[in-house]
C-alpha cells in the first residue's frame, strides 16, 4: 500500500484528504506542521507528499524547499491562492504539481495517481541514459555531467528526459507540458518556462555548460543541442 504524507495545519482538511484517498487504496500519514512532516520525509517511508501552502511558522514554500534538500519524493502543493506568482513560486521551490482549493475527489486522486504512475513506470525502464558527457539517472532522478551531479524534481526530470533523449529536436511548450503532466489538466503553459528557468539555474550553479545545450527556440519552445 502506497503511503501519502499529508501536511496541513487544519484538521478538517487533513481528515477530508484522508477521506478522499483511503478508499482508493492509499495509506495516509497526517501531520499539522511542516517540522513534523520533514521528520517523516527524512525516514524515507512515504511515496508522495500533499503539502498545504498557508501554514504558520514554516509555510509550505519553505517546507517544500527543505524537502528537496532531503528527498526526490513527489510533492503536490495545496493552495487556496490562485495568483500565478504564488503557483510559480511553489514550482520553483521544487513542487511537482499544485492543486487549487476547492478541489474534488476525482481531481485529487487523478493527480496523485499520475505522479505515482510516472514514478512506477520509470522503475520499469532502463536506469540510465547516456548522451555525450551527460548521464540521466532514472533511479536517483539526477543528471550527471563529468564529476558533477544535480538532483531534479519529477517534473524537471521528465522535461530534461524528453529533451536529452531527442537531441536537436525542438519541443513546443505544449509538448513538454504533456510530457510532464500526463493527465487532463488546466496547468498554465507558463509553468514549463518556470521549470526550464529552475533547471538552468540548478545546472549553472553545478557548473554545467548549460548555455551550450539547453537552448530556447524563440517563438516555439526548447531543445537539447
């Protein structure tokens, strides 16, 4: 049984999430602070995290950022805020997806299943892709270049995987959106740009010559050179 960590300071929301998820075969661990959630993530016992944004003391953005320092576990952020800047902020801190409140059971379960299905599919495929000096590691969700290595979120991984396994092919933003979100969603197309910016910054900091490889094709999308 797959375990989902629920982090929300409202007991009512924790109970509602559990009510939606348990009938679909998920086991839920409920905590009401980010600090408690981080301790559980450290143990490596959960398959996915549902994380509320608006919490006292340590908000969801800060928790997500700390989770990414510990783990590549999929993270879906729950937010009542529809401001695109808030959503992009969560994605840049390492979230794989977001759900805007209020949401229904079908939407929640579909998004959870989509992330978990992609994780499972990756386990069944070859664990490494080599392209020149780059190695894409499906077991660790990382990209290696010579002696440097960068950990990726699931969405970043799916995007870079599509690009690096089809070198010199130009992907539109819509194609990359479908690559990373394989279910019917209203995710804003600008989300792809946010993930690309985050990827470039991670790779730049690690010393990757990313300006030579991850290229913008103006007016169309992106390609791996």
